């Protein structure tokens, strides 16, 4: 049985993601500009990232003033309730800046360090994905109503469609390109969307067989990782480890382990 607290956290995350998605979709200025940079001059923050995070943290704090936060654009507080919200107000900022549709709002709730609820809203697709620990994964979209989602049936690695992402630090990007070049002949093909949250949901809903990336932060993957797992996918990092900044992997049960072995052999987690 799903914990009533986790269900309540999921509902609050859903409302915050919906409002932030509406703000980002409907409030995008025609002259949108870069407000700051992060790891490099091409790793950008816009005014809308900041506005969306303020909206999310403000709404959650109204309902749960004792909770903590970890947000990409600076929201950070310990809280005293044992609940922490891990927020990426705009995952896929460069896509958003250029007017590309693949971006998302990602909100997860942790209880005592474990993710228990997660929502990813993808406004330009009209889709929202959600999961609560032990309660499966669900989505709304162009189809009628909300539906339970599941990852694709197991396929051999050579028939797998795999997505990845690239870091904004030049030396890391070069190594990631080398890993992708070695992987391409061994899978059906590789995609690159520009949003980790979207990729993880695409694994969950069966649009991808696998996904991997180096350099992700907790806010990039907290909600999407839970959604993928609750949809039947396997997730992790290097062998025997969970997803981390070194390496994050998600895949169908037939793809995850061989993909993980290859990435370990290729040294995907280091330069």
C-alpha cells in the first residue's frame, strides 16, 4: 500500500510542476537571454530557470514550510521534517533558449535520503510523468486519461535504441564523443535529446531501450530515475553502484547489464 504521505508529496510535486511548466511555456519572452553561466560559457542559465525555481519553492513552502530543498538554481536548505525536494526547474535549458521543444520540469521528494515521489512535466509534448515508490509509474499525454506505463520488452543490445548526453566542459565532451563512437556499431542507434529528465521518461514509456550519461547532478535525475524504475527499467551507475555524477544508466532488463559492462570497459566514467 502506498504511504499516504508519499501520495500527498506526489500531488504537491505535480501541482508545482504544472504551474512551472505553464510559466515556462506561456511566459517565455521573445528576447530571452542568458542570465548566467555554470560550468562553462555554453552551460547557461536563463531568467526563466530562476523564475520557475522560485515558483516551485514558494508553492511547496506554503504547504510544507519545514521541508528542505536542493535546486539547480541555488535553492538549498536543510529543513527539519525529513523531507527534501530535489528540483530542476528547467532541464534542457539550451533547448529552451533556442526554442527547441525538448525540455522539462523535474521535481522529486526524498524522505530520509531516499526518493519517494517524482514528477517530470514536458510541456511542449503535453506530457507529465509521475511515480511514487512502490506504486508504479503513470503518465498523461495525447492519449485519453492517465495510463500506467512500462518500459519496452527486453531486447538484445544490438537492437537497442540508446540515448546519451554531453557535458559542457570541452575535455569531457571529447571523451564522451569517443565513447559514443565506440558504442554506435554495437547498438541499433544513438539519440541525444538534451534533457536527462526527458530521456529517463522515454525509457520508462518505451521510446528508448537505454540511456546513459556522465556528469549528472541529483536534480537532473532524481525524479526521472524513480519513474524509470517504477516502470520496470533498471537504473544504476558503475557496476555495483547507484547513479552518480560519474555515470548514470537506465535500461530495459535486457539492455542495462550489457550496456553497463560496455561503458565500464570503455571508461565512460573518466577522461
